[in-house]
C-alpha cells in the first residue's frame, strides 16, 4: 500500500543565495583519473579498508554489539519502492533546498565524524572545503582534531556539533567559543548519555587516546601509505594532534600513554540542560539523535529550530529503530521545525525516499570519511558529485522537477515477498 503522512510545510520566505558553483561548472566536472573507478559511495569502503590500519577502519565502519541497527538502517530503504510518473517534462530539474536561511545546492550534507584527521590528512578540512565548494552543509564534530576556528576560516558556513556537557559553565564557554568562531548552526547530539557497548573497538584494539606500543608501530609499518601520507605528515607539519573542540580549551593529545578520555557523567542530563544552551545560543539550534515523536514535541517546546532523526549510524543503542521508519511520525510532531535525518544513506534514491517521508535534508558520514581517506579533498568532492548526479537522474526518472514535488504517495511499502502490501 502507498505510504501516507502529513506533508511538511516548505518555507517560501526569501533565503540567502546558494553557495553552490554554477550549474555549468557542475556539468563540466571531470573526475581525476585516480578516482574514476569510484562509481558510487559504496566503492570507497573497500579502498579505505585496504589503506587504513585495522583499528582505524574498524572504528569508522563498526557499530554496537550485534550491529542490528547498522543492518536495519540499510534494510529500511529496501522496503520502500517508488511509483514514478511518466511523460512529464523534466528538463528543468532543480535539487537545491533551504536550511535556516541558506540555500544549498543539494538536499544532503556531511555528518559529524570524530578523528577524521586521523583517517585522512587534515580530514576535517578536506571534508569542509569540499562541502563548501559543492554548496552543501558540513557538520564539524566536537571530537575533531583541527581547531574549529581554522576550519571555519577556510570553509565558512560549516556547522558545529557538540554534546551536552556535564558542567554547565564549561558548556557555556564552549557555546561562546562556537559563536565567536562564526559557526552558523549549532548541532547538539543527545543520544549519548551512556557509553555504548562497542565490542568492535575492543576486538580491533581501538581506543583514544592511542597507546604507543608495538602494535601501533606494526599498524604503521603494514600500512605505509597511511603511516607516511597521513600520520607522519601530520606530525611533521602540525605536531601531535589534540582533541581541539571538545570544550572551550584544548583537549587530550591523540597519542598518549597515561591519559584517559572520560565519557561518563552524562546520565543526569535532561531537557533543562538543553534549555540552558538554548538561552545562550541565539542562532539555529538543532538536536541530533531523536527517534521518538514525543521527543520532537519536547524539542519544539524548548525552542529548538531543527532535528536530525538519527540512531547514530547504529553506534549507540543496538536495536534502535531506523530513522526512515519513524520519519513520518516525527515530521508530523515537529511542526515548524526543520526535519533532517542521517544513518545509512548511500544512494540518491535513499535521499529522495527520506525527503518524500518528510525530511528536508539528510547527512552522510562513513562514505565521506572513506572518500577522504583514499582521495583527500578531491575524494570527498568526487563522492559529493556522485550523489548529486544520482539525485539529478533519479528526479527525472521519478517525473519531478523540484524536491517540493516529492510526497509520501509516491512511495509504496513492500511486503515480505517484495510486492506491494
């Protein structure tokens, strides 16, 4: 049967011009020879696996416990099929969309990912600059290794992601720093009150800070392109990386023998802590990690501007529902808030399904990390181009010219036998 849901309103108020390159420049894109073998986002993963040491690749690719949510994030897309229209003039297709007063070239962006500058040389900058050039948003992680001020100077418009802090005063100082750095949007991740059981990190011997030992040395020797091109190059040009953006002050070094990062102490955090951030931050405030419609209503009551429906890519509660399955209910509960999503997006058709269910945009993490690992900024730019090109073709095949034409009635939910139910 066809999927049904209330259509989310689209704001028709004037917005800032797009930061995207002109259409002619996008059409003239030619992939560097080294990247021409990458035809879709999934192609970057095996290349990154070969390039990165096992602990690093395992950290990026892995999830929690049985990986149930990780698998279901992909399975959810396969349960929905399109009902396209034919003989529609689709010569004027346009995939730009507006978020918080800025028009972006495409309805997707780059999700926040920690330690990206360890999997790719200056990885946070590579992603942010590529996103800026492509005209799409990028969210800098609080667990990044390059100062937010440097990233925002080279890629204005980059969003910043933070966690609810244990100390209200420390959180206040971080919010003031983000404001001074010029980040236009603050994203607060709220699904991390308790440390999850990431067995894959233990099995892969991954922990931050990294411990200098013979195993770390062996990982470098057996992955020379990463050891020389990323790790040694970073040390020689920039010194030992630190966690630069966890708080207002510089955090722990990346490699240390006697330092432990403390992720505990968030269990007591509640909506009052979020309201304190709302009082201090006068720009667009986004909550990341909602899956329940009741939480969307509470977010709206707290003065939040947008939500990212997310199960953290399957990295928190194993068995948490896929965002795609709850998007319609959250879009209905969200009211005027901007609804976005992440977790499991890989194809242009994935993006369009989420938009038909009520999302304004989606964010993509792991594939962009892999693209940076194998190709730096050019790799991320190529990944973004591939996804944009897929959406452009898919819109024509669907029979639409604008994203606002998407609606849940263009989707049908498949039964167990793969037929419409």
